[in-house]
């Protein structure tokens, strides 16, 4: 599957199989969106680089046209989380457990990537946010700081689906 026509996604050195991903789905209690399931199966986090200028240092970026009414914001993606069979690895399952058990993130949200500034990027797995790609906004931050219950709707939708998110990514080379 092509996840973005201008970015090459190189598979992670840890290969995962369909059975591994299905076991992950059982562990979290949700079925993954088809495109994200396929991304894990083919790429498993992996690395990325621009198609036109191979081996060029830079940042993978995405724009949010009107982030919480403040105008256009541009974010980077520093890494995608991978799945591992080694319990010592801090993989996507471990991150999921930390985010949901320690940080109060709703179980229906899966952190699948992060920015260089450590802003987490989530995938909605159920309810109103199912299939959406989200980031924490002001409501999330406020509730987190006040130790209040966090709701999936406290997050900001930045793409309606995983594939839409992947297709809006673009490369900015370092000068």
C-alpha cells in the first residue's frame, strides 16, 4: 500500500506478522483501522525519507489549517511507534499502557507517533473519534493539569483518517 506518494517509508528492522498485530488488537481491546493495520504490517514504524532527494536530512511535517482557532500550525513527525515481540522494548503496546493507565488518555485512543517536541499523535479507535488522527489541544492540557477525566473529544482532529494524515505529510530539508 502506498501511504504517501512523495515519502519513502522504510520498514523497521523488527518484522511483525498479521498474527502479532491481531494479538496487539486483543491486548488493547480494539480493532485497528485497516490502513493503520497495513502500515504496521508493512512498515512497523520504520523510518522515512523524501522520494525526490534520497538521504537528505530534514523533517517530516504536517499542517493544521486552523489549530483551535489560532490559525495555521505546522508540526513535525519525528517517529512512528513500532510493535515488538520483545517485552523489554518500549513499543506501541507499552506506550499505550503508559498513556491510558498513567496519563489518563482514554483507552479508545492509540498513540502511534510523536513530534520532536514530544507531542503525541493519536488514532481514534472507537466512538465519535473512530479512525480520526488527533492531537491534544487546550481542553486536554487543562484537564490533564487539573487531573480531571479526559475524554476523546478533548483532542483536536487533524485528519479524518490515518491515510488522509499520511497523505498530507511533506518533507522539509534542512538548510
